C-alpha cells in the first residue's frame, strides 16, 4: 500500500501513516489519525489526549531523553493496540507531545520504503 | 423506642444486653459507634486480612470488602439494633451493603460489606469507629430469637467468603471502575488544566504496583535479572524477555486493567526521542 507524504502540516513534506489506536480487547473507544513516521524515535509518542480518549491505563515508566541526549522526564508508558493497513500490533507508547509519532518499536515490525523524490511511503 | 446514652449504659450494667470491650468514647447521644475489628477481606486481595496485625484495611477503588466489628454483641429478644455507616466514611465514597438490622437474640460480631465507590483507596484503621448502632427496645419479646447462620460468628470464615459472588466485581462496581478510568476524557473539552491533575488520583492503584515492583527489585535482581516482570496485586506474576509480548499475555489472561511492567535491571529503562517536537510536558511521573 502506498501513502502520500503530508505536505500540509509539514514543510518539507513528511511521511505519515493512517493509524487507528485503541486499548487491547476493545474497540469501544478508538482514535483514527495520521501519524508521523520518525525513524529517529526509539518509541511511539502519543498525545495524552489520545490516550485518555481510548481509556488507556499506564503500564510502565521510562526515562525520556531528547535532542542532544538531554533528559526530558520520567514518563508513563501505555500498551495500546495500533491498527495500520489492517495489521494490529500491541505497542508500548509514551505519553508525550502534541502529535502521534511512530517510533522504531512499531516501525521495525513492518517493511517500509520511503521515496522522498515522489513523496510516497510504501507499506508492506 | 430508641435508647439514649444513659439508657444504653444502664442496660449494659444490668446485663440486659452486651457490647464487649465497651468504650465511653464510642457512646453517642442515641447510638454506639462500633469499631473496625480484627479481620477484614477484600475481593482484590482475595483472603482474610488480619487488620489487628497490619494496622489497617485498604479498600481500593471499586473493591468490595467485608469488615468485622471489634465489638461482640448480645441482644435480648426484646431489643433490635439498626446500624449504618458513619458519615465520615460515606463521604469517602464507601457504601454499606449489609444490614441494617441486628435481630433480637443475635449474639456475635457483625460482619459488614463495604464497596468503595470513590476513585481513591479508603484506609480503615484498626479500632476506628466506623459504624453507628442504634438500639431499640421492643414492646414485647419476640417469640423466637435470631437463629440464622451468623449466630455466634467471631471470624470471617471460608463459608462467609464463599457466599460472595464469584465474579471479580459486581456489575455496578465494574461500571464505576470504567467511569473512573474514562473520567479524563469525559471532562468538558477546553477546560484547563486538562488531563494531568485528575489522573494522579486514578493512578494510585498503578503507583501501588510500581512501588511493589521497586520493593521486589532486590530479590528479582537475584532471580530474574535482565527480564521484564509483570506486577499485579503487588505480586510478581509473569516474567519474560519481550515487554510487548508480556503485556499481551497479561491482558489476555486478566483483561485490560492495572498492572506494572518493569525491567529487572539496576538502571531504569530509557528511550530517546531526538526531535524538537518533544519537550517537557505535564504527563511525567
């Protein structure tokens, strides 16, 4: 499957994937949104508002380091089910930031090809 | 006729009825405050808790508990008791599910059911007055005094526990737990501060699991170094090398609920998000 880069929210355009998130075992509450693909991020970052919207409960904690290895905070993490192109994965996410960022703990589960020249993301 | 304080004392002294270990401090104008007794039970813990030894009984949000009174009662057949939860505990979100009557001729300790409908744990300290008992003198003696299964009870027995429904929580309690979990998203949009004040309250159960993990760590380092562990009910219940797989196993086994998954290492788990989009926010621990 192929997805266009997002050139509305990002300049230069950036690869995004449509995802649906929910807590495992229930689709009573779910959020569907485009998420930024960021291979530099160790882990998925999810706005707390999305976590609250699906009713997720914390399951762990991690120390988070940002640019230049600067310590940001010790944060709660949650296990949330991600559905991408019909495939479901249970993924640990950290409650951080204002947009959904797909880190390597999720992206390494898939084969993804980024074609920046044509601004297309191919997903297998 | 409800007995007032002097009548209660007079009836006690004459031996008309009994309240063991009677305390003047528990005597109210027209009632007597029964105290938290030696034993308790909660569904989450799943066993009898020796409150006398542990000092208190903790009832977690949504949990159902049985609490025994410290006092042992003996009522004549012309006296009936009515009891209710002291308002202090009602304001904490506790609901008394048993009573309200102590039958004429009853003898023994009361074992009452409590549900915590609040979003925070309730702590009941040993010997704290928690239940008000009104005593009524009847116009005549009942023809037969109480002869039910709780006559002469002085402990929370297996039989009593077995009578509790096998479901983990009553339906109403499950609904309350789900509402508590969903409460941040039920807040009207646009109200500030948004989602980071209330969760600290509902996180208390999670914090307990996290604290239990930290307390278990010295032992776990000897037995499960380098592995992930699931702590549930303040007990290490699952181990594995893959954190997400372990989470899936736990949720499949017990449903989606409160637990803590930690890495058994000397150093805390870290992650790197080297993007300027991520800055310090209010979701931190």
